[in-house]
């Protein structure tokens, strides 16, 4: 007869949050295995308790005690929600294993706040390097597990750095215990506070990025323009395609003008971030107005001249250079320093800018370089006729930095 191991979700850690089924399984077990902090609540049950967390440790503990026919492995929260139970089944081959669900931190915390969680997206920043910003940017409500090197205050600092410091955050610590604490405020406010290493967060975003269309291609007349030059529709569509933005990636738009390329890049990759860098105050204001009009909340306006204005920005995956004010070599050098594998697209109208761009692509050793000239014409009514009116030809130069080239 096989020995049986029950893997049970005990809720928040306080035994009062266990289901009746889990309590019955723990009471009927010959021994309990789990993390030390979870076993503390069972110290008075009169059962042998063994501290083990990793699947291999749990297996070795069970194998070392054949006298126990029924073992209960205690897991915090629910066995199906960011739980160590995921890897445990394979490690317990040869045993009869069953899993019992428990109260998850998501369900518990949302109930405490009095909010529904059927429209909540969730992610984990606990001991993980995953970028949670794409989820937060595109979701009205996001639940996060935090811990390790990314406690609550660190995640809030990440939100502030991404221009999301005004979002409402609810932080939970020591859930279900007498010293339970729930703190509410903006990300900027909580960033300056101290929290336990382990915690949870609920982030509310009233302006999630929700593109109207599945592809880029906003008509020119939809943008607020003023007297600032704008990259036209045909060139803009080609430029955004050439950027080949990664899902959740970072884009720099240098010399952003009205922000038309920035808006298109932001909406085509709602989980990513676009930094629109512009030195002219009138143009920077247009960027902010177009960001508002199109709901491109993952677009961050940056007023200042490149390359100086780029130094504090996150490393880019893709860069569009629509204007460099003669500083193109310095901009290329900074891009390479930030990300030696970045992709670059340069727009040039004059032959002088084209020559400088080609020189930079060669000097910095970019690979897969392509040069395209886009010549478009649009119809204009002349009485009962339509005449095709040519637009200014524009050159697009694209390529990739190569880490091998930079070694």
C-alpha cells in the first residue's frame, strides 16, 4: 500500500484561515512538513513537524520517515496560485499524492478591501525579475505578490520611475495575523515607506492603455499639430514597423515633435513604455496633449535635448531618431552604452542628415542596415479632377547594434 502525502493550502498562515477539509487532513496526518513560519501555528498540535521548503527537501524528509503513513505538506495560500506545489508533484513520484485548495492571498486581500477580483490581473514580483509594469499599464486592477529584493516600496519606486507614481496602491502585510497591516496611498507615497519583505499589493489604474485598433496607422488629421513638423502617415507606419518593438519593451523617440511616432509606438505595444524626448517647449506640450487625446498612458514625455535628456532613461530596446540637432554621434554612443543590442531607426529629409546617419551606422558597426526612400503622393481635388500631390521624400535608415561588434 502506497504511503499518502496530502499537499494542502492553509491560507494566509493563520490556522483560522484553513478550510475545514484542510484542517481535517492536517489533524489526521501522522506528521507535518512545511516552511518554519507556517509550522509555528501548528506547534501545539502534538505532531512531529519537519521544516522543508524545496521539493527535494520535502521528498528526502518523507523518505527518511517510513514510519509515517500519512503526511501533510503545508503550503501557504492556495496550492494553485504561485505555489511551490507546482513542482512538488513530480518530486513525490511513488507516493499517493492529493492536493487540497486553500484561501489565496488574492481572494483574502480583495475581500478585506471590499473589491471584486474577477477583473483583476495578477503577477508576482517575489524573487522574480519579471517586469510587472506591462500588466499594470494595461489593467484597471493588478494584484502583486512581493518579496525578496522587490518588497512593496521597491515596486512602488519602479512605478514612479515609469511615470505611474500617481496610481492608487493598497499594500498588505502579515495577512490574517493579529499584526496585519493594510496601507493605502499613491505609489509615490508608499515608495518612501518601509514594508515587510513579504507582502501583497493591489494597484488601481483608472487609465489602462487600450488601443482602439489592433494595428498602427492613425490618420494625420487626428493628431493635434500646431505649427510643429510631424512625421506623416506613410512614413510613420513604416518607421513604427521598422522599430520591431518587443512586447513590453522600451522605445525612445528622440526629437519627437508632435509625438505622432511615440503615440503609434505606445498604442501598438500597450505593455511597453515609450519615452518621447523633445527640446522645444511648444512641441513637448503637443506631445502631452496627444498622449491625453489617444490615452497613450505608457508614453512618457521628456522635455530636454539629447543626449543629455536620455541619460537617466531606462535602457531602450528600440530607438527612433527624428531629430538630433547635430548630436547624432553622441546619441549613438549613449544608446550603445545603455544597450549594446538596441535597434535604431533614423528618419532623414536632407541629404546631410542622411550622410551623417549612414556614417554613424558604419562607425558604430550596426548590423542588418537597410536604407529606404519613401515617396508618397496624395490626391487633391481640382474641380471635377483629382491631382496627385507629391510629399517630401523621406529616408529611413535602420539597423541593429551588435554585442559582438562592441566587445
